[in-house]
C-alpha cells in the first residue's frame, strides 16, 4: 500500500501554507459566529435608523434630552472606569502582594458585582445612599446628595465595574517576575521608582484593558442605575433609560437613533483604549 | 583564633539567619507602614463599595425576621 502523496500546487502559483492546520475552518467559524451574534443584530440598528432619514435622525439623536443623556452616560461611565482603574489596581496589588487576615474573603468579595443581580445592587445602593440611609445619612448634613443625582449614578457604575479591573490586573501581577524588581533594586531604584518605571509599564496593557471593560459595562448598564438615578429627564436620565422609555412609547426610530449614537461613541472610546493598550504593550515589551 | 572562625559559619548558607532573610525581602517589598496603609485603603474601599451594599441586601431582606408570619 502506498501512502497518498500530497498534491503540490502548480509551480506557477506559489502558495504559502500556514504551519497550523485548520485556519480556514476556524476563521470561517469565528466569522460566522460574530456575524450571527454581533454584526447582524447591530446592523439592524442602522437599518432601522436609516428609515428615519437624515433630518429625522438628527432631530431624534440631537434633542436636548438626548444630548443630556449622552453627556451623563459617557461622563459617569468614564469617571467610574477611572476610579476603578485607581482602586482596582490598589486592590489587585494588595491581594497579590500581601498577606493579611481576611484576604480570601476580600478576594471573593471582588466578584460580588458579577454575581449579584444588578437590580438588587441598585436597590441596595439606593438604600445605602438615600438621605435616610447608612452612608447617605452621614453625607446629607454636609450638603452632599448621592442618591438621585449624577454622583449616585457614578457610584452604581463604579460598583458594577470594579471586578473587571481587579481580575484583569491580578493575573499579570501574579506572573510578573520578581527578578526585574530585584534588578531595579540593585541598580539603586527605590520602591516608588521601581513601581513607577518597572512594574506600572508592565501592568499598563492589562490595566487599560480592565478600565475599558469596566467602561463598556458601565455605558450599557441599566438595572442598577434605574433605581439610584431617579430618572429625571435632562438631569439624571442615562441613555439606556432614554432608549427604554422611547421603546415603551413605541418610538422605535427615536430609540434606535439614540442607540446608534451611543454605539458610535462607545466604539470611538473603546478603539482609542485599544490603541492605547497596544502602544503600552509595545513599550512594555 | 576562635573569634575569626565563628562568623564564617553562617556564610556557607546552611542556616541563614533572620537578618539575611529580612534583608532579601526588603528589596522587593514595602515598609511595614506603607504596606498597612495600602492594605487599609484597599480594604476600606472594598468595605465601602462591596461590603456595605451586601450587608444592606441582607438587612433589608431580614428586616421582618427570618420567617414571615
């Protein structure tokens, strides 16, 4: 029995074959998967909006109420993501580097926003930050109102975004070789210099990834914000809520117009975060 | 002289003294004050943002007792 000899391509058409088998199959599957789950559903948004026409789209997408909602949504989401960037890094650092009593409980607690239904989180945060709540009661005498203000929305978005940063940074911090810090120490760097110039550049790609995930989660968040925001149009109404309101009034065109703007805004922010991440990764390498 | 031989013994590394160990860890670790400040800040943040909301969930759920009559 002779083994089948693999046929070779004609010498006139040189083909570079990948070393890995199954490139076409896996690529085809990935594209089909993305097509059905992401691209087709999102493209219907644009199709639906196109029915409005330019003037209809501009009218629905740039109404004062919608503009206020974009500003609030993007502003609160960016703020929450940045707060999580700072404190998520701190929590990840403490959880990987130090030993202290209650460490495993703290580690488990980080995943709470993943596990807790967002509506429950919203009710809990509203109870906590309302004027007669545990924290709201302490802040009210100083004139700081949290519940039913943009500050409350930021608090809720910070709550739901924290695990993204911690869980992105933690594994990188765990696998960071201690030797590079020892080298920095032998070269005369103090701890802060080592952190600033050796550890932080290595962590930046993961940190940016975590912050952008936290932002992406925050910008689409509905469940936890709906309770704490109070939903006053033009003041504390986030874009997802405005979309929901339009859908309830059967204003599908208006809802999709706002959705398209939100989609484009998020895409711009996430793409810039991705570029930042790539640049940081190149610099760290 | 016996005094010159005695300090040479730990240099072979059979039994590293506590002084050697502490020195090695301090190059890639923070001072105790900085460490506890960082741990304190992280735990305070976790308590404020995750612990308290969790506590409130249970407090609200059990406000009327474990078994509702």
